């Protein structure tokens, strides 16, 4: 899509014009207006006026003599002569030796010249500049400097625009939006059937899933103008400016209809009213929201204007905004599944050179839970790694390492662990892997490393599911908790003491155990009663408890019991496999990084006999 920018002259252009006019006025106009009518006379006339005592003021200069009559109403000028007695005769005639003012002494003319004329000039310049600024600001209903003008970026059809083929991993969302494209291409068949397209379509999903790209793809497929603006750009310091921007945006959209208006992060202006903010519920944000509601479903028809909006906080939107007739359709843009991740990786891999043996299926499995933006970053990190290695071909090893960079950060090459710490970290990571391998329904181990990372991790164990899982049983969650506690359990079994290295494991295990009791109903005492509610499901899924203090104490007790039971189970597994634990820890200590195949080979060695 190609952005269309309207030509605008900067304010310095108008300031330069004003400065030029002032300079011309001072240089040319003022001297012409202030020049007096000086009468040129000969020296004889000057002498006759002295004899008649008709000389008032006299100013003798080297090149001329200026003088006035007795009343001082006229100014005369004559040339100098060799006359030694001139001064004495002037004094005898009652003349005064003082500066002769060449300006006429008219107070009316002086008032007009020094006061009225400059005011008229500056008023005219001010009117002209105000007219130009109002034209740039979007009309007479807008305030100066464009505060009431919509700052939406306008894009038009381009041969290099984004198409649906450029957006992978969101097949359901594309299918829902394809109908809009068809309507913009052939609106008559919908009109004949009496059907009308939704006025607004709300794209909801986590950050980085491609909501903005989908909106641009709709405009690219339909070949219509595309207006793009962020919700936060409507919010202004001055009351009424947000509503003015909404009016201006829809005015422009109607002029270019059929078109698409895309409002990103609409929750900035679309939050539920009376939820705080202004006094009496009538603040600037609410006025902006009210204007948006009016434009979307008012008395005036917006034929041919399709509104797309994106948000990752749909639960915070005002019900009047999401009711039928406004945002009629909600299109979820979720995190891609395994097939979607593979498709996204292949789309972004077209921009780089990859080896022929790269298995994108394996990379997609390793990147479970990644958004489209994160997958694009993984491809870019792999290309950067290849360049750092002096290559132009990206290998599968580059892609695997880039996943680790996104998950745990870069390797800390200057971090040197002591032998004791290195051995503890080796046992810790093998503890996680061994507990996971000895339990059923656990994800296979893909890689184990004890190389420190910039995220603060001294090592990590990567488990990769063979496919997407949408449901987890109680046994699977308990096994996962046991795997989290496996690192601390290995330290206890091998060294008889514990370290601070399990802080993140403790946090994850506690979070899972609490969710089992408060949200998943996996407790006999509380059964299917929800003890907490999830807020902002697309932004971390923070939860808040909705129970009494006494119940909270009981929940805390059950969480401790659950984690403690899985911790004991992990210790029992490691004690029963002590020889394997020591062998694997020694192997990891020596190699620092081992694959899942190497791990399973040592773990299962001799077991078939």
C-alpha cells in the first residue's frame, strides 16, 4: 500500500513572507511616506527673508542651509555661501539656531503613519496566515495547527500491496474477512438479496498475531483506499478535539468511499463509560467515543465505509460499541497452531536463503506458543547468525539457535562458572529432564544446555510436544509440576543442599498448582467453583481471587500440599534412577550442551537387556 501525503508548507514559509514584507515596508514605504515637501530657494531670497525678519529656525550644514519661516509652517533650503557676517545678521533678525525638522508638523499625518498604518498591515497579514493555517487544519471548524484534523494515514491501491497470500497461519480469520473483500468488489449482489455488510469488524487477539497486517490485506485484496489511525491519536489535551478528529476522519472516508477505515488499539477510546477518568462521566475520551458511536450508527448513512478495529483487550470495550449495528462481527486472531507456525516460517523464509535440508516442521514444534511477529523475529535472528558466521545460507542449526535467543537470550560468553557451580547446574537440568522422561504424558526432551544466557538463566531444558495440545488432564498438569521441581530435587539428592537456581521453577510450579484449584476445578473440596477470574486474557492472563479471606487460606494450604507432593514424587524418581542421574550429569558437565537423542541413548542404554 502506498501512503498518500497531502503537500503542506511549513510555518517557516509564512514567517519568511511576513519578515520580507516588514523589511520592504521599512526600506521603501516608510521613507517615501515620511519625506517632507522642502522648498528650494536661492541665497538672495534667504537674505531678503533675513532682512524682513521672517526667519524662524536655522540649521547650517556644510552642503546646505535649512530654515523655516517665522511661523514655522514651511521648510526652505538653500546652498551655502562665503558670508562672514551671516551669523550676526541672523541673530539680529531673531532667528533661532536649532535643528530643523523636515517632517511636517501635522499630528493627524503622524498618527496615521506611525499607528494606524502598521496595525492595518499586521491585521491583513494575520487574516491571510489564519486562512492558510485553517486550510491546512481541515476547514473552519478546526482549531489552528491541525488539532482538530484527523491524523489518519491514507493508503491507496499498489501493485506491491499486502495480499492474503502474504498472511499465513490465520486461515479462519482470512475466511471471515474474505466476505468483506467480495462485498467491496460486488456490492450489488448483496443489495439484491437484501443483505447488508457489517459496518464494523473487530479483530481481537494477542499482540503480534497479525491483526494490522490482516486489515491491510483486506484493503490490498479489495483495491480500495485504506485509512489507518491509532486509537491513542484521538485523545487530545483540549476537550472536543478527539470528537473533531473523528468527524474529520469519517468526512475524508465518505469522500473516498468505498474504502476501509482501520483503528488500531481501539480500547484507547472505546473503554466502558463510567469506569473512572472524568468528572461526571463526561471527559474527553467519552466525548470521542460518543462521536464514534454516532458516526458508526447515526442518522447519516456511511455507505461504502467499512470499519476495521484491532484490540487485545476486548473485555474492556463499551457494550454500545460492540452491539449489532456497529461492530457486528468479532474475528479472533489467535496464536497460530503447529501448521500455522510452519506456514508463517515458510512465508518469512522466502526473504532469506535457506539450506535445502531445513525442516520447518521441527522448528515450528520448537517454537510452540510463538506469535507471528516472534516467528518473523526468529527467521531474522537466524539470518543475522548466519552472517556473523560468514555465511549467506541459513541452516537448521541457525534457526534452532535463534529460537533459544528469543526464549532465553544470547549466550553469555564472558560468564565463567566455577566447577562446583557448573556441576550443580548440570545436575539441576538433568533433574528436570530425567523426571520428565520417567513420567508418562510428558513432552519429549529436545535439548539440554548449561551455557548461561543473557536472560539470567544458567541453563535450561527444552521440551517439545509432538503436536498441538488444547486440553490437559489433571495427571499431565501434576507431571508438569513434578518436572518443574525436578531441578531442586536433583540438587537435594546429589548434594544434600539447595541453591537459588530454582526460583523460576518455583514460580511456574506455584502458578500451575494454584490454577488447578482456583480455575480448573481439580480439587475435591472446592469442586467446580471458580475462585478467581482471568483479566486481560490476551495480555498475560492475570487473575484475581474472588473469594473470602478464609477460603484464600484454604487455597494456599492446598497449593502447598500439591506442590510438596509433586516435589516428593520427583525426589523418589531421581533416587530410583541415581546411577542414570550421575551418568547424565557427568556427560552434560563435559559437553555443556546435549541433544534429546543423546539424553535418551544414555537413559535407555542397557534397559532392553
